[in-house]
């Protein structure tokens, strides 16, 4: 707990972010640090939810590419079978 009330915190935001925070708080209500941090957390949570499918897909694609690379490196030119890569 602070010993004095002389401390202040200042937040800088774009017009878009400012509007979204004020929209969350509602008209006529005081905008304080707690509300700003609440919006930051909610916005971060939404960004993680929105990116989850993309990140998971990127991970699956990476694993498939690595498997294809290993299959290609382990096969001999004479016995190369393209269908083995298609099924990865």
C-alpha cells in the first residue's frame, strides 16, 4: 500500500484503444487504472484465443514438413516413393 497519495500513473493509448476502453467502462463512469488494466487483460486474452488456431496449424505444418524432410533424406533415389510423402 502506498504511504502517500502523491503517486500517479499515466497511460497513453491510440484513439481506437481509448474508445474501446471507454466503451467497456460505459458512459458517465470514471476511468481509472483498474479499468485500463482490466481492458488490457481482456484484450490480451482475446488475442490469444484468436491466435490459437493459427499457432496450432503452424505447429502441425511444421511437424509435417519435418517428417517429409526426414522421409526424403532417408530414402534412396532409386527407391523414392512419392506416395510416402503424400500421406504425411
